[in-house]
C-alpha cells in the first residue's frame, strides 16, 4: 500500500515543471490587464485616437479568446508541448515588438500577435501540467496553483505596470516578459515531456475558420455598436458573425472529431462554472480599468501609489485560488459557486460610496471582498473544465475555460466600459465624447472639471451596480440549476465523502466524462 502511495507522490521534477509552466502563464494573464494603468503614458508617447487606444487595450483579449478553442484542438492532435514551446517563443518576439512600437497601429498589431501566441500557450500549458501529476489529489492542487497564477496575472497586471512606469518608459511593461520566457525555453526541454494523445483524424479547417471568424465578427460588431451607436453596416456584420457561430456549433455536433465537444455542457456544474469564468472577469476588467482612471484622473493619485492600492485585493484573490479546492471539498461546488457570486456582488456594491472628493478606503474594501469571490470563480473554472473531460479532450476543455476568462476580460471593457461612457455623455459637460478627452481640453473652468469628474464617478457606480445585479442573478441561477453537493475532484481518490446530494444527476451522469468516469478523465 505504501508503494502505491509513493508511486503517485510527485517528485521534485513535477514541482519544478509546475514552477516553469507558471512563468509564461502568469505573463499571458498579466498582459491582459497591464495597460490599465499604463494607457495615460502610452497616449502621451504615441498619441493614439480614442478608437486606437481602445483597440490597444482589448485586441489582446479578443484574439486570445477567439483562437483558444482552435489551438486547444490543434494541441490535442499534434503535441501540446510542441505548441507550448512555439507559443512561448512567439510571445517573446511579439512582446519585444510591442515594447518598441513607434505608432498606435504598430502597437495594436503586436498586441494582436501576442494574443495569438497566448492562445497557443494557455490550453497546452494546462494539459502538460496534467502529465506531471499522476495522483488526482495532487493534480487538483496543481491545477489550483495554475488557476491562482492565471488569476494573479490578471490581478497584478495594473500594479506591475504602475511600478514599471514609475521608473521606466512605457515599453518596459512588455520588455519585462523576456527574461521569464527565455528561462522557460531553456528549462522546459529538461523538465517537461510531450503529452501522448489518442486523437485521430485531421484538423477540420472549416471549423477553425468558423470559430475564429464568427467570434471576431461578433465581437467587432458588439464593440463598435456599444461605442459608436447604431450602424446598419456594423449590425449586419454582427448578424453575420452570429450566423457563423451558429453554423460552427451545428457543424461540431455532426463531426466525429469536433474542434469543441458541446456535449460537455450537459454537465450542469461544468456549464455554470464556465459562465462563472466569463462574468466575474467582465466585472473585474471593467471596474479595474475604470478604478485606475478614477484613482489617477479624479483623485489625482500618482501611478505608483495607485498600483500599490490594488495589491491587497490581488493578494487575497491569489490566496483564495489556492485554497478553493480544499473549500470545495468541504462545502461542495454549488455552495462555493453561490458564495463567489454573492461576494463579488457585495464587493462591487462597496464602490457606491466613492466620490470625486474621496473614496480610497471604499475602493480597497471593494477589491478585497470581491477578490475572494473572483479567486473562487477562477479556480473552479479551471478545475471543473479539466475534471469533466477525457484526457484526449483536455486541451479543448482548457480552451473553453480560458476562452470564458479572456472573452470576459475583453467584453467587460467593451460593454461595461461603454456603459460608463454613455452615462458620462448623458451627465457630463458635453464638450467631448469621453472623460479623458474632456479633462484634456485646455482652459477648462473648475466647475466644468468638477462636473466631468462627478459624471465619470456616476458611470463607475452604474457599472458596479449593473455587474453586481448580474452576479446576483447568476447566483440564484446556480442555486436552482446546480444540484446539491456535486461530486468534486477530492472525491475521486475514494475519500469516503459520499452522502447527501451524490445522486446521478449531481455527478452529471448523462454527460461525457462525468460522474464515475472522472478519475479516468483527468489528463
């Protein structure tokens, strides 16, 4: 019996391999938010238009989100470690190009290339990590750490950007990636192994084109309509994008080897967790970006101090990701999911007392309380996606989880950010389209500046309330749709924690890779 335990106990190579994987994962997540505090410096250096500045912020997330599914399937077929190494190398080259971009369009292009590299990296990294840990409990812990690194990257991106910009030029937020990426390329061949896969068949090129084109067209239309208003041409682009996505889904259901297996969504826990991956990231990205503007442009706080104010929430979010698997083992996924939505909602509502005259304490309290909810959500998404599928589908399942995060991050800025702009236009001094453009106008009277600041703060509050209400609704939906105490990863090793709620539906018996199959389903 002791020998069996020793066989499953991961050695130093496994933990070193995990540490090496976490470096690029942290950077890919961090680059989704590193420009939140850096945009004033970028604007000063490159003078982008308002539209170019918005694209520089969210093109990265849009490209990552639109390509994750594709590269998850490619990695399943042609080798996850190969794709991981290629993605890291490309990410480094794109970061170097972005750091020395001489124009807004060049910066946008290199940010898009970074997004493509990130899409190749994320699903393969999670699948390669699964090969390092044979024991389900240790694997669950490793996945929790992976999720913590990914979440921490999003959370500390603004703080890291602020720290760098207080000492160096704006390109340093990208150049800092290179040492970590070079270290990975040196160590990975010695610590990581290629993951065997039983996938057969060839990549369906039409499915790849459908997934990319449908997502990009739809995202472009939503973003443009939200920011610029109604346009028949753009609305037609959106309808075309949705039609392509419907075509893509229908095609996947008929293929023997689909790019993404939508039958995975028959598992209620999996489905709710994936939705949970999108909404909290949307709320977090929008409020993090708007709060950064609030701290710097409304309260006049220097960028270094603004970066430091974000650290308590980021630290608590990271710790929560690590301990969430243990929490889920005790209280079940449904309770954990409901708790995360209520905590995020409560944290967002703490932004209501902020004002143009002050509110730093409320901001910190908001990020700390919501950070616990975000940490639970980020950890559950990754764990559920990998646990619910057979090993050969690990890349695609990871892609679904990461896609929900990346699209949530990008759509939060595009949609909730546009809501803030709408409120500003309705209540602001009507001198320019955005708060930043307004306060940059020369010769403004103090009364006009005060009106602009108050309008911006009102927009921040409206975004916070809207996101909080959405989380409350999702929490109630979770309470209704997710069975009580569904089986968690920790149950796989025969821990004897059966009992209440462990009925077939709770384990997702109808879904592929669920219930009793989950131990064999781990990558």
